[in-house]
C-alpha cells in the first residue's frame, strides 16, 4: 500500500532524529566553538610545557653524566612520569585530531540512518573509554599507598592525570557534538550508550565467552570499523571483555597501559619529533633541498631525484613520514610542477618517497617495534638504514623511467655545490649527531634524541633571531610535537594490556602452529608473513600494525630461523606499503589533500613507485630467507 501524501515517510523521520540539524550557527554555537578552542589550546600549551620540562630534565642528566658528575638521581624516573603526563594530557585531543588513527573508510560509504548509527556507536565508544579512564584512575589511585624510591613522591601521582583526562575527554566529546549541530536526542543517546557500555563492563557478568584475547579482538575490531579512534576502541574492548571472562580487571588494564608507555627508550620519540618540527618550521630544511639539487639536479628527472635525496636527508632528522609529506608538498611541490610533472605525479612522488623516514633512522616505527619486542634499537636502526638505502635505489630506478624532465643543461659548478653544502651543514650536523652517536656507541638512543632536540632548538632559535621572526614558531613546534607524542604514546600504552592478554592466551604459539601446518622453513614463513602483512597493511596504519602484529609474528619468525632484525625491517616496510594503497593510504591522502588533487589519481600515479617498493621487499625477503638457511 502506497503512503498518502499527508503521511510522513518513515526513513527521513527516523534519520532526522540523529542527523545534524539543518540550521547551524548563532550565539550558542559560537560560544561552544570558542569554549572548545579554549580547552584544546590550554591542553596543547600544557603538553608543550611538559615536553619542555621533559627535555630539560633529560638534557640536564645527560650533561651531568658526560661532564663526569654522574647522572642526576631520579632524573630517568621523573622523565618517564612527565612522558606519561603528556600522554594523558593529549587524551582529550586524540579523538578528533588528525592523529586519531580512525579506520573510517567503511563509514564514509554509509548514508542516512546506517551512517547515523555508526557515528552514534563511535561516539559512545569514545565516551565509554573516557568514563573507564575516570573510574580506573580513581580505583588505582585509591589502592596505591607506596612512594617512588628515587623521587620520594606518592605512586598515585603517576596516575593522577588519568581521571582528569577522562573527564575532559567526555566533556569535549559532548561539546563537539553540540557545536556540530547534532540534535539533543543524538547527544543524549551517545552519552547513554557510553554509560551503558561502562556499567556493563564494570558490573556485568556472563557465564560464557571466548578466550579473552579473541573477545577483546572482536570488540576492538568492531569499534575500529565503526570509525572509533584506535586507542579508545582498544580501551573499550578491554573493558567490555571483562564480563566475558577476561582475567585483566579494570585497574590492571590502566596499570598495564601506564607500564607499557613507561619505557625510558620511548622518550626518544618526542625528542625526534621535536627536532624534526623545529627544523621544518624554519627555512633550514630547504637548505637540504638546495644542496641535493646542486648535486643531482642536472640528471634526467633531476628534481624527482632531488625530492628523493632530500627525503633521504630529512629522514635522518624527522623520523616521521607525516612530517616529510608536509615538508615535501610545501618545499618540493611547486618546483616539481614547474619542471613538467603533473599535479598527481608530483603528489605521488612526495607520498612515496615519504616512506623513507619510517625506515631510515631515526625511525619512530623502529622505536615502536623495539618497545613491542625488546629488540635492540641500534640494530634495528642499522637494519633500517640498509633497507632504506635499498628502497631509495629502487625509487631512483622507477623515477628514471617515469620522468619526462630532462634536468638542467649542465651540472652545477663546484662553487655552487660547495656553497649549498656549507649552507646545509647545520642540518647535516644533526644527522651526524644522531647516526654516528648511536652507531659508535657514544650515546644511547634517548640521549641522542635529546641532544638532537637541543641542537635543533639552538639552530632554529639562531635562525629566528637573524631573521627577526616571531618565536611563536618555536612554540608551534613544541605544541605539534606534544600532540604527536601523545597520539603515539596512547597507541603504545593501550596496546600493552591487549598484548598481555594475547600472551596469556598463548596466541603466538597458536599462530606458529597454524603457520607450521601450512609450510615449514624460513621461506614458507616469509611468504605467509608477507601476504598477511600486506593484507593488514591495507587497513592498518603502520604504528597500529606494529603494536598489534609484532608481538604475534616476531616469536614465530625466530622459531622459523629468520633473523628478528631482518624480519623487523621487512615488517615495517610491508606496513608502510599500506600508506600508498587504498583504503587507508595515509601518505597518499595527505599529499593529495595538501596538493588539492583527487586521491584516486594520486593512487594511480604512485603505482610505478609502489612496484619499486614491492621489488625491494621481495629482495629483502629472499635475503632474509637465505641468511636463515646459510647463516
């Protein structure tokens, strides 16, 4: 029976209950938006301030040790506590930042009521994770009675930011929903669902359930595919697995999260990010481009090679592929277009060569891998350097074939090469501090990162003083590094209890047994592992893949006779391929967005470079297989 003209259509009526209201704006909305900006800016500045304090503490301890006075008592523990505080400070910002690590490619395809339902559940998961953080933080603080042996401070101080972070996160989520024009019923339903999840996780009990790791995995993946931020999805999944039989209670989940992010080694991440941010915020990074152009700009495809060599140089500074894309679009993009590269090919070159910072040291990806597997950072960095140089060579071959640029008529004169080399020396000196300091064993990875940050701060401040620029650029670098540090730390921390229950359920042994049934020996393992990593890389960002998959696959690699350092390089390169492939394709989407080009065109333009990366991956896998057999 057809609906009469007077009867309202059922679908739109349901849809309008949850979709944003048609009219927005007004004093109330502006007030909400201003309130959100004030809270976010306050948190960003606080994170930047704590990061500056962290740099001061570690630098002071390093200087004392190398001046012969010995390290400062309690400095390492204080630095770790400060790092934990940065992570909690950034928790309320993580849900909506560019680094929230949302897997929303499926949600983007939904329309109408299904989209509203997915968004409703996603926000409910964020609220649940926030409420969990409040509750777990208060429980842990009430039970801890001891004090730090080195600092003499009460142990509960380490967890004190957790309840505040959860409360602010919940408040910001509701304010953002209201400011975006969501109807009250949507906001109330999100809060009610999040509260229901929290109550069920804390007080619910069921007489049945899968293994705790399987239950948490299913719930976590469901949250991830609904578009919830990964750290929130993991916390929510771990809490909701308790009624299904998980042996990790609420307080233990938070304690494992804090312990997982409390490694002194992880302090290298904020310092490397800060060093890269300080250099890229000035024109000093452009000196690298000028030097690279003077060296190879005369070759066919010269500026494409310049982009590759500049990224190779900048890899030794930033340690972040995201930073490299932003740098490449800003500095290299206009020149590539002027020399005849199409906009989509320009974006593809920038996106593909930006893989290098997560492979060439100092690599944040390898620092995360070391934290997840207890492998030597120094060995991983050296393996990454070899793998990165091999990838750069493969990219050079690909660029040679796809380039129509003829290059300059003649090589740059020796005087020009010398001039650009001298101009780039301050930045090249940073690479020497990082690589040679670690390689020769003069400093630890964390010490090298602190020295790199101090050195970058000094040359950036000098540059600003000479140019009479506003010191706001330095503050912006600290703010950005603080936000990135928090996002990465949240991922590492929330992965720790998840990895714990995987080990408790002997998941690595089960995977090893399954893979052995499919084929024995290093080549069989490498084939299966590469296929699995490529498939996971299509959907997971590299940091997510490392924290979730490395604890599972690394023991199996060792059992198959594959060198763990070799496999670590293969794993990172495999997962980095996902940054060039849909549906995630982080680097491609970022390069396309910053360049104003359609992403699908950039994906197609990147195919030759992706082929070069796959060829490199195959060569590294064959080398790892023969090394396992012949030693």
